[in-house]
C-alpha cells in the first residue's frame, strides 16, 4: 500500500494556467486577469495543492485593511471533487492559518461562501469560523446570488481582554487560544 502525499507549491508564471483551469472547474464564478496577476505577487498567500504530484487544489488569499482592521481574506480555497475529504483542504487552510499566526498582526481571517454551499460552510466551522453576515446579491450570474461572510477571530481586542479580567477576582488567567 502506497502512502498518499499532499504538498503545497508556489504559483508561478509557468503554472498559472493550471490554477486558471482548476478555478474554472471548482468554482461557479470566473476570475478576471487582474486576479491572476495579483496571485503571482501573493507569495505564501497563494499555493497549489498537489496530491501524489498532481495539481488538485489551490488557495489564494490577500491582505485586507478595510474597516480599520488588518484581516486575511481567502479569495479562493478549493479542491477537485474526487480529491475532497482526503485532508487537502485542511493542509491548505493550515498553511494560511500558520502564515497569519506567524505574522501575528491579523485581527481575523474571512471569506465569502455561497449560501447553499453547505460543505464549505461546515469545513470552515470545523476550524472555528462563524457566519457573521450575509451579503445579498453578492454574486453576479449565479444562483443563489447571496453569500455568507465567515470569519475566524485571531486575536482578542483589548476591550475583550479587559472584560474577561473584570470577572477574575483579581487574578489574571490567560489561556492561550488553541487552534487546531
């Protein structure tokens, strides 16, 4: 019995067409040329996933600094359907989570998910994401057009830490947030 191998590789000008093809198969929306130009500059925030040396998935993120926050936005994270539930999505997500934790300055990670994509919603909830909003008519030319905004907080706000200490009877107990 051979062991399966899951590896992540850089997105380069030499393999960007593989990413384009993968995205057309995995996602119901199409991405413009600017998306792929930005992905080439994303470094560790854009990776192809290989299963036994075959490209089967990809993750592409960008840094978002709106609303006076610094957040990591998952633009795409997907895997070809025959390769789902083999741990490939988890490897891609953990890469992004490790990047965010190593950086240390992100408030959260967030993304949009089509409201009927129960598999994706459950996948992200497994990692501590919560639905924080629903955007009506977010998508163009696909149904349903609405998207949930899923978010995972990465660091406590000062007000949250202060409020927790108010109930600790003078002793400060800080628990390190466990991420699995």
